[in-house]
């Protein structure tokens, strides 16, 4: 497989050059942008495999980039990077369409691996994001009876297998280790994670947004 | 509000330190700040006397202000000079010298005060001879007010002078310093007419109106005063609010600067000095990152006590302690949260031991700490990818630790499972059932 073509979007020049230097041999960094509008233009022009996207940008959140690009080029995949870990930011960018989220403290090898995974169409969850998702989909109190149940209730719940996989990710397991622990193939682990990502993006469950907002205040 | 008798004595020259007698004997029921009486210019309407007394005695400033207005009404105007004297003699917050101690040496100020006071006395004598009625008896105490305000004007702090400038603004209109707009001129004309009508009504001696006289006259006078001075009062209130906001912003900036200086710059300096020790540098950066993160994104002061009252707080504490003491990063994830009881405190203690154990012995570069609060139980998993060990051949000193973790858990009805093998890392799974009364969110 050829090296994935990557565009870096981050307002910190220092961080961009650091990532470029570290990833240089494992992915092909084809362009860099430092704000929302330049990023949208550049991505539309270069059509990279993966966009490494900072959640925080001066001209609006990273989700603005995801939404704009997804509208015209749905094939471009996004991996969100953030230093803040604020759940509302992370959930927002994932729900906008990013295929994964990692923290900026991630090691170079893991970041390169995450980029390759996202390029191949898989989902990438950091241990912290896995914790967020478990928390957000935790056995919430029954919705009040005047609220109509969501159209597809299957989207609002995690299967017990998905829960297990997320727990292991939160404990720092790699996909390979999870496969070994649960006696399943790595491909199955990947499909579980992708399914969780789909639920996270498509669930109409209003608690998700509220949960993220409350989490910040707690 | 200090007892009026006391103020009268102060006025007569008994100026010693302000006593600590509670006003109206309320000391036992209210709690003030317990320090000496100080004016609070930060929360002032005039000189900050009422706010100062309120903070001193634990009242609401509004209560103190209302009491003050009532005292002024009952004592025929003596409340105003009392206030001015308090302004003169009570030092502002954070200082120990009052305005009077400065005014004493200000010969020009004293001349001005005496001059203004004697001018007012002269005017009042003339007005008294012309039979000014109750108005004159209210005006006499203001001789002291005028003298006191003159001294404050000359010797007060920037804030005191600003307040006085505000208070004297209408005089500026009267003397032509400030040009009135057409609207304010119209307002003043109407106010003047109302005032004249009201005063005329008050002083007219028509017998048939004798009963209505005080009521109607006073109403007209009050309407006139509100109309003439209302906009100016509103502006004073707005300016004071703006000033308070600006002060709050400045304090916030100072707070952030202090934080950045105290911790971030210190850490950066330490990192530069320890550049040859990567382990130490990572440890410092992690510590600073965590501290800044909790301060910026979770609104929590890292030094704040009482964090350990919930499972998430306890997990954070373990993370901090282990990272600080052993320099091994701990990736902590908590799902859900609830308040601690005895069982959960034991669970956290066991998790702490397991984490310390991993940091000391495993040789792993990072330890995972995962806590999940479920309706029925709380589980914590401590995991490392270190060298692991053969459970059958544990050295004596480590066995002790493992047993204490195990013992802590089983005594409380929980379980502890250790999964390990040489070269495979170690995973300690701790589960503790929750007591029948779930508290907090799950």
C-alpha cells in the first residue's frame, strides 16, 4: 500500500513542523493550513486521503472544516487531534464526520498507525474518547414519556460486545491486544469500533450533546 | 450601622480606635469578616461606608443603606454629616490611614472647609431670619457635611474624588461648566416648576388645604428632585458598575498572570535546567499539562482540597501522586462518577497500591488506570505493558503488597483479580459492589 497523502490543519506552526518531521517517512504530507477557510480551499484542491485536523482553530472549530469538505468531497477522511480533551469539542468534531480522535501527546508510531487506519476507512478512538463514549452511552435514566423514542433505537445503544471493546481501548489496549483478549480477529475489532463511530455520528439521542455540555460544567 | 451614640461621641472628639461592639447587639447572630472596620470603595455608592459596615458585620449593604436613610430622616438630616465623618475617619480597605490624618496637615484644605462652612452658616442665618421653617433645621447639620466633603475632596484617594465629582456634577450645570442639552434643559424647567409648586404648597397657609399640605407638597418636591437628578443618579450607578467590571477583569488578568508565572514559567525553567534528563522532563511536562488542563477546561484549582470525595476525584489523585512520585505517566479514564463511601474508599486505596506497584516494578513506560461506575458496582482496572511476573514465584516484598490489595477488597465484599505472566504485563481488576443507596450520578 502506498503512503497515505496527508494535509495538516493546525494553527500552531511549531506543531505542524513537528508532526511533518516525525511523520515524514511514514506518510506523505502534501500540504498545511492554519485556519478554517484556507484549509477548506487547500483540501478541495489537493483531495488528500487523510486530513489531520486540530479541533481548535481561530476561525471556528475544526468541525466547520469537516462539514464544509464533507459536503463537496465525502471521500476525504478526517482524524481529529486535540490538546484539550474537552468532551464537547471532541464529540462535536466526531459528529461532524471525523473518523477518529487522538490527543496531541500521542507517540509518533501510534499517530502514523492511526493515520493509516483512518486512510483505510477504519475508526480510531483514543482511550479518552472511548471513555467519553462509554460515559455518554451509559445506562441513562429512561427518557420522559413525552419524548418520542428515537426513530432507530438500535443507534442509541451499544451492544455488550461494543462496550467490552471500548472498555479495553480505554484501558490502553491496541486493536491487536483486544483481538487476542476477546478471541476475535482484528478485523472484527475494527468493525465494532466503526459501528460505535457510526452510532456516535448518527444517534439522534439528544442526551449526547447535553451530556457533553454537562461534562464540562461538572 | 454603628450605633448613633457612638458616632456622636466620635464627632465630639473621642476618636480612639473604633470599638467592636456589635450594632444593636447583633454580633452573635451575624458573622462579618472579623477584621477591623474598613470602607469598601470597591462596592460603594458614596464613600463605601455602608458597604464597609456591611462587610464588617455581615449585613447586606442595602440593609445598612436603608437604615442610614431612616436615621437621616428621623434625625432631621444629621445622618449626612455622620456619613461624611465616617468617610473621613474610617480608612479604606487595605489601608490603615484615614483621610483625616492627611487632612490635618492640609492647611489649604482646612481653610477651604472653614470658609465653605462659614459661608453656609451665614446663608442659613439670613434664611433663618427670613423664616425658612423646617428646611433650615435640616440644613444646619450640612455645615459639617460641607466642611467634611471639602476635606475629602482635597485629601481623598482617586476614587473618593471621582465620587465627589459625580455628586457635584449638577452644580456644574448650575455654574455653566457643563452645557445642558435642550432635553435636559426642558427637564430642569419642568422640575423647577414642580419644585416651586411643591414648595409653594408646603409654605402656603391656606386653612382648607392644611391636611393635604404635607402630602401633596412633599410628593411634588420628590417628583421634582427625581426628575432633575434621576438621570444623573442612573449615570452614577452605571459608571460605578462599569468601574467594578473593569476591576474584576483586571483581577482576572492578574490571576491568570500569576498562574502562568507560578506554574507554567517555573516548569519551563525547570525543563530547561533538566534538559539532560528526558525522564524528568517528561514528568515535569505531564505534571504541568495536567495542572493547566484541570484549571482551564475543568475550572478546578489543582490545589483545591476535597477532590477525593468522588470516584473520579480519587482516580485523579492516584494519577497525580504516582506521576509526581515515580515519574511514570498514568493514562486515567473514568466513566461515570459517584460519591465515595467506605467501600469505595477502600477500592481507591487498593487501586492506588496497585498503581504504585506497577510504577515501581513493571518498568512500563505508561500505566493505564480505568474506572467505571455502574449502577451495581464500581470497577477499576490497573494495567501496564511491563515485564509482568510469575504469580507462583513472587518475591516476598511484592507478595505483601498483592495480599494487602486482595485483603482490602475481600474484607469489603469486593474482588481483586491479577492477570500476569512474565513479559506479558500485569492487569489488576478490582470490583466493588455499590451500597444499596446509590448516590450521585451513574
